[in-house]
């Protein structure tokens, strides 16, 4: 699955990722967000990463840098040294800095965290996004997409910290001196181009179409909770199954989806003929609606293909109908 404007719509929340246009204003001598010494990123991928990381700086005052290297004997020491030399966190008014280093030769990644962010991005969380979010994309040879995929979870974590007032509290305590130094971090293996292995459950996981739209959605969430990204789940329409065959899905995305929908308001179902929309009245924009189509067997299945075409997400994980003309038979649920 390609992170970006279609990603979360493809699996309705697995990755909150619509790339925003524009970037932060910078002086000519401002530090670079990306230093691709190993040449792992295409120009398109570098532009996507820059867009996401500029949004993180605007929205959460997080100065997130990327460094790729052909090889390193000690990735941890390199991270600490580059963190200081590149003044990671200096673009943030509160010294919030992150540094991701990808070692092409050693097939390792390390995310270094400034002291100002250690309470938000704890080592276990950092290791999780490296292992379960970045590594699958790196294995598929899609390094840029893997970095953006990790940024999606970082943005989500930052948004939760804002809601809990932990980032605001730390901001009032921070000095105006800017970045201090690297604090925590984690390192994980990330074999670049070694081949993506789709997570598929070996036991029954749910994922069966049901006679009611709500039960179908519940079945899908049960499959995601079991980390079953099989493209041929019965819960999908035939067109969705065909689409999902070509998409990369990570355990991190599935875990994030299940976690997000556990906090959603009470769902509502609206039907018109053989089409239905399940949404969440009162939601602040985090709980994407589901599109479902009833098959000849009377069972409802998820139409993620139409969702992909119609729904987009921003870097704060809020959905919107970006392509009304793509709604088709589901337009009835969005006339207001």
C-alpha cells in the first residue's frame, strides 16, 4: 500500500496519510530535513517526506530529520553525533527533535529522540514503528513510503499528546535555547529490497461478510485485530479484493486502525437499496465512514475501492470527502 492520499482510504484508517501541499518557510541557510547520502530516495519520495515533515513542524513543532548512509559500524554513535552536528531540533521553538538514520549497508534503521520528546516517543513505541511500520516498506524497496508510513504514526502519537496536554505542558517548561541533545531511541533491522511478506493469520480471524452492515464492520475489525491482511477476505467486495492484492499492509497500520476505532462514538447505519454507509455522529474527523455493498447472497461487504477514490486524510488524521463525484451510489449519505 502506498502511503499518501489514498492509503488510509484503502483500508479505512490503516494509515492516516494525505500529503499536504506546501512546506514551511525556510531561510536559505536553514538545516535540511533530508540528507540522502546513500541515494535511497527518489525525487518524488524525497518531496513526499519533506511535505510530511514540514507538516509535523507546523502542527506539532517537531523538527524531524532524515539521514541515509551507505554503511555505519556504530549506528547509535552516528545518530548521537549527527544529532548534535546537524542541530536536530533547532527548527523547533521547543527543541523537539527526531532523527531517523537508515543504514543501507547494515540494513538497520535508528530513530533518535530529543529529550524534549522522550515522554511521548518512548523506546517501545519507537521500536514498534521501526519494526512494524517502516521495515515492511523497506523490504519492498519503498524506503520513502516507509518513512512516510512511520510519520503517520508519529503524527498520531503527537496528536494524542496534544489532546492529553503533555506537549503543551512541556512547551511551557522548555527554554528558548532550542534543541538540547539526543535522549532516547531504538534501532531495528530493516532489510532493504529483500521482499515484502504480507501478514496473514493462520487461524480463524473473523473477516466474514454478514447480513447487517455493522456486523460486517465488526468482522473486518476482528480480522485487523488478528493482523490478517489477506486480500481475499470474504468481508471485501470482489473489486476490493482485486485492489488489495496489489497493496502493502503492515502490522503497524492494522494495530493503529483497531486502536483508533475503539475510541469512536456509537456508529450509525444508513441504507439505500443495496448500498450502506456506517459513520460515527459526533466524531471530530478521526473515524472514517465505511462504504458497504450488499451482494446477491444478501451479505454486506466493504467497498474500499470507492472509499479510496472519495476519501482523503490530512496529517492530523482527519478525514474528508475530497472527491464528491467519486461517491457514486453512496452520495445519499453525504448530501448534508
